[in-house]
């Protein structure tokens, strides 16, 4: 039977554990989240905080945490024998990934903070507590995310493909949902795993505190971008916190970055959101795209402010800074209006061009076809 394995779970797999924390940890956790300052998250969050964007997290479920619960939607439980709305987690992995994306903390500098603290999390429990999921369950989770208005799907797992999963991924891409997936971890993974290896999926590797490739991060031609993946602090179950190492964490961070972009540019197609992340990434390793770092380390502020030429006719992007930081035409509490705004804008461009969105080829950007770069 094909399996889907989480890209960072308990200590017997990859370095990750729940901290035995008390009130002091609530005060200290923010300073332990080194990736926030490394990525200049506070500067990016002065531009946008992810409002109006829904990020689906197919994982071990997401338990309501004091730092996260305001942003947690009702989801689904599709594991065998599951009976929750996705807000149950006996592992801590899913709760940790959700916190990296959208934790809102408990006030000024208290509790954990996500990259997009006003984005909403759609929890999908498709993996049991042992971290060994099934491709067909992930496929069902992706289908649920599409039906329930997800703008981004953050997949912190690798494993077998299977026809249903491949079909679900294609359906998500056709629905203009951005798929972000972890590349995988050494030594159990020797190459970029599925679904990160699928064309059109944003494949994420990891770096350490020094900005070098994390020892645990796999390499390969499918890597698109990298993000912090070592000693990453986030929310855990039972109101606690966790520290993890692996490309799972990097993937959730990139999904949060994508949420910021989709919030500021609600009319931007998923393909262009991914392009904005790769085009503004800070180059690492060999010049240009390489198998260790992809296009480089994500740059949150540049991704939100740089003037990035579009990939193709289907983009309706305006110069950076010209777009609103709120969802265009959104009504208060209307979670699906961001997707609607993008859909209407994209439809207008399709009609003008006389060509259907469905025929646009989604191809992976190659090393000999680099996007524009921001150097610093």
C-alpha cells in the first residue's frame, strides 16, 4: 500500500518535540521563533496580514490553540474511524503547521505568531497519529479544500502518488488553488517526493539559521524555493508549543508567505503568486536556480512590493504597491470573496484574449529560464 509520510514529526523520525511549557513559554515563544526576524516578517505584516485568504492544511488535524483558535475554521476528518471536524490532533504536526501559517498569538509579543496571522486555516485530518497517511486520503482532503474555497493548500508530507491523488492535484491547479508541498527529509527521502515533484506544485526545501541548506533537506531539480527549517517553534496540542526541524516547517512558512501575497493581490492567479515568490527569492548557492536552494530563500517584503513582470497573458497583476491590502470587493466575513475576485478578474482576461484558462500550460520554471531577480 502506498503511504504518505509527514515531513517532520516526533523525535524518532525527524527532530520535533512538544515542549513542557508553562506561562513562561507563552512569554518566550515569540523570541524563539527566529524565522520571523530572519524573514523580516514584522515588516511584511505592516503591509498585509493575510486577511481574506483560506489556507487548507491536510495533516494530522489542527487542535484549537489559544494562539490560533480565532483563525480556525470547521474542516473535516477523513481518516478511517474519524469523527471530528478536523479540529482534533493527537500528533501535534498539523497544529504546528497551522500555527506557522496563521497563529495570531495572545497579544503584543505573547504566544506564537504565524507568517499570515489574519489568514484562516481549513483543517483536514487525513493522517492518523502515527504520521502514516494514504495518498487516497490526501486526494480526498484536496478535493474537500477545493469545494470549500481554499486559496492555498499546504502539504507537509511526501509519499506515493496514486491516480486519485494525481487527479486531485490537477483539479486544484485547474481551480486556481496554489499547492505548496515539502520536498522531503534526509535520510528517509533520497529525492524530492510527491506531490512536491509534480509540475505546478511549489516545491519547498529548507535552510538553517545561517541561511545554508539544512542538512535534513533533500535536493533536486524540482526545488523551487527554500525557507527556514531548523529549530522552528510553533503551536502544539494541549495549548503547548513544539520545536521542529524539517521541510514540513519550511513548507508551512512558504504557505504563509503565499497567503500574504494572495491577500494583497486577490486578483493574481496562483501561478503568478508562485512566480512572485521565486522571482523575488534571494539567490543562494550557484548563481541562478540550483538543486539545493531552487531560486533561493523567500523574501516576504520583496514578494509583496517588487515590480515583478508577469509570466503570461493570464496575469492581471498591477505594479507592486498599487494593489489594495484587502480583498477587492470583499464583504465583511465573506471568506470566499477573494477567490471570487480572482475568478472574475481572470475570466475578464480570458475573454479579452479569446483563450480559455484551461489550455494554459502549467510548467515548472527551469534553470535556463530564470525569472527576474531582486539582488541585495
